[in-house]
C-alpha cells in the first residue's frame, strides 16, 4: 500500500530529493556497463536507475527492471525511455531468474527496503 500513494509523487518529489543524475552516473560507473551485458535493475521502481543504465550504454532489450510495486512499475511502463526494457514484478530477495543469468545486477535507492 505504501507505494500506491508514494508512486503518485515519486518522480517529481521523492526521487529528486535523494538521487540526481550525476549521483546515478557515479553509482553506475563501477558496473562498467557494455551494450552486450544482460542487466537487471533490482528494485527499479519507476525506472530512474534503469534510464541511467541505458544512458551508460546498456541495450534496452537486454535489461530487466524488477520491482515489487505494481504502482511503481506502472510509472516505469509509461516512460518512453524504457521502451524495450523487460519490466517485471518480483521480489528482490527471491529473484525470478536462474543463478548467473545476468551479467550485471544494479540497484539504487531500494536496498534499504529489502
């Protein structure tokens, strides 16, 4: 229920108060993202970090955004910049993927909720 209400203002008020694009780029730099990498943004919410993965060189069709909130995911699905990204509802503590099926797992701003 928490994100049902928070998702309404998340991209305009909440996220900008915690993450800037510069911070996102700095956080993603160690991932050394390449176009051929298969990537999962765990706890990706509305897709702010996922957009950074794409900007860093990730191929949308090789990226999965996973989040538990259907309300946050609805916001992500509506973003033109995330077209091609696989967007799935799931639990960060019980990933619905085979072990080692991704080249990179990234997360920004959600780990404190796991």
